[in-house]
C-alpha cells in the first residue's frame, strides 16, 4: 500500500483552482478531495527512485475555506490519524479581499522536540502553533520563502550521522550533501517537522532559492565558478541541487496553466522514470543558465509579486558583470511594466537586498571595481579573495544591475497609473530592517518605495553580524564607505536612502497586509513554542 512520505504542500491558489504537492512511497494515484466536492487527481511520476505528484484541484469557489483530504489509491492518508492539528484547508480569495503576505528567509531545520534548539524557536513552527491553537486567528494568505529553504553546505548532527552511514565523510564534500538522494534527506528533515508540515499544507507558498540551497556564495564570481568546476564533486552537487529544487520548490510556484504548457513537466510525467529528462535539463541549465527561467510572477488580486532569481541568472564576466542575464532582465522589466493601472502594489522578491547599509553598499561597489581591474592586477587578486571571504555579492556588487533595478522601480512607480507602493522583499543578511530611497528632486516615483528585509526564520545570528550591521548604518560608517568608493573610482549611486526601521535581530517574519491602496507592515519575532511577539508595526500608506 502506498504511503505519504512528504507533504502535502499547498502551493498555488487562486479563486477557483489550487495545486497540492506530495511525495509517496510507491507509484499510485493521488486524489485531493475537498469537503465541498472540489478535487483533483494525478498519477505519481518517478525521479531517482522517488515518487511525486502535483495535483491540480478544481471546482473551488472564490471566498471560501474548504477542508481537504489526500487519498492514495483510494486510501485516506491526510489528515494523519490522531493529528493534533486542525484540518488542512484551501482558502480561495474573493475580489477585493485584503492580501496578507508573510515572508522571510534562511531556515535551518528545527531539531526534534526532545533536543535543545541552539538557535532559538523557529518562526515557522511558532506561527503554525499559534494558528493551530486559534484556528480563527489572523493567518497569512500566502507564505513567501526568499531562499535558503535547505542548507546543503551546513548539515545538522542528525544528517551528518546519516551521511556517515552512507559514505566516507573524509572524502570531499565531507559532511555536505553530495547527490540527489542526500538532498531529499534535507527536505525530509525540514518539511516533516510536524508544525511546518501542517503549516505548509494549509497556507499557500511561493519559494525561490538562494546560495545555501546549493552552496554558500553560489555564483559569486567567474573565478569562484572556475575553482568549483575544478573539484571532482561540484558537478553532481549542482545538478542534484537544481533537480531537487525543480521537484520540491519550483513546480509548485507555477500556475496550472503554466504547468500544462511546460514541456519538461510533461516529459518527466510521461516517462517511466523521469531522471534522465530532469538531469538533462539540469545539465543544460549549468552549461547555459540563460536557457532556464526560475523567476516567476504571481498575481493576488491587485497585488503583483515578481519572484526574481538572483543566483543562477548571473553574468559573471568581470567586464559585463550583471545580477541578471539580458533575457532575465528583460523579463523582469516586462512583468513590472505590464498593464499599468492593473495593480495597486508591486512586490519584487529578491533573496538579496537591493538597499544595504551604506558602508556595505560602498564596500561592495569598491570591491567590484577592484575585481574588474580598476586598480591593477594585484588589487584585483586582493578583491577576489575579499569578495569570497566577506560575501560581497549583493546588488551593490553588480553596479550596473543596481542602477537598472533602481531605474525600473522608478519607472514602474511613476505616472497616473502608478501603484501605491513598490516594495522589494529580501532576506539573506540575518536581520530585519526597513530602508527608504530618495531620488534627486523632481525625479522620484509617485509610489512609496521600500526595501523590506527579513531574515532569518530560524538560524544563528552571531554577535559580529549584530555589531557589524548596527555600525554599517552609522554616519561614521557612511564616511568610511565613501572612502572605499573613492579608492575604486566608484560613482555615487543614483539615489540616496535611509534606514527607517531596525535593525532587528531574532528568528522572525514580516507580514504585509495589502487592501486596495493601503499597506500595513508587521514584524514578529519567535519568543517561545507558540508566541510571536510584535516588535514593529507601521502603516506604509495613508
């Protein structure tokens, strides 16, 4: 008899359809059945000995909340027998409903309940416990996870023991994951956490990768990539990372219409075993990153979310260095400017912050100039070493891309049909803050523009990070940053910006509540098993 191995994950939801992702123990028919008669069915497909299904649920009614069950070959497997959690539901939006969007990044899997958590309570665990304890309480309409959903290069004690039983950890890559099977272990560890499993079954989610989903500083530079490709274990690691990401995260980001038009999804489902098709796709993505688009768009009523790949889509040539390849940059521009007046809020999800503390921004721009050879070969070698050691690889480290994104945001936020807000949602930097840009007089957009950064969901926050980022926003740090920039011959950025909230340190989530042209922001930190404390709340629009 087939068993439910992982999931269900509720992924895409609109007014009448939804998708539900599962992994099962063997081939079977997966049926999702809603209490109102809605439902859908799909056969599993196989990749590397694992069996998956993504079921499209139809017949849903806008503005309703529908409990659902999962059946494998006719046998009910979800809800779990004796589950302490309320039934999983699919909530469909109605026209004009407010949109509550919770976001964050950087989640190490929480340890088992009988082990001490070295980094404190998990914000997702805590959100789930609060929702389960009071099913009528406010809940997110969508959860946006902005990278580092799994850590391929920083494994837990339990995973290291599992790896050691499988292979010799004295051989590279040591206690990091090496292949597809080991990636599946990371997803089991992360998504079988009881609270998180239930949360992901009942709140739709959007995801995008960041570096630790593959390796720290993934694609930081051409020299870095050349060094990695020279190692014997890198290729299998990268291909397995892309394959597992496509299965576990990317498919659920797509709408049913996009899935139906996806030739790879069709080929993998139709094959007796889709491993070769998916591996071929990953090989092509490695050889020609511009051939694959991981970015995507989601519309929630009059809220537009653009989730942007800032890892695989990079151009690493120092003379043409860019966060996004030309096709990706063109896609982002087209989506941001499509149908002016059709949305009230534009959200750009990018794992890496656009606006950083001024010292960090200037240091990254300076470093990019050094690596480009502006101060000679010796400084270029120093710059490359510093770039890797200090993680100097955000938007500021790609100056032309920073300027292009700044220009696009101003254009999208200007004119008679401008949205009320343009918000850049980011994580990565293990703290939270709000920054607001200012354009030269008479050139700024009509929309209110904000950088909203929230990280981590569950991770360590070393003292050095706390001290460094607090200092990075100071006036003295700003003066120091301009000295760095001057040494590299870096022009001033086209905008200025200031920190208007934070920095806040802790395991945390931000929630945007968007209704018509109104926007409200709340930051909550996990304080205990079911306690999320509000540490900041503000109205972003009149």
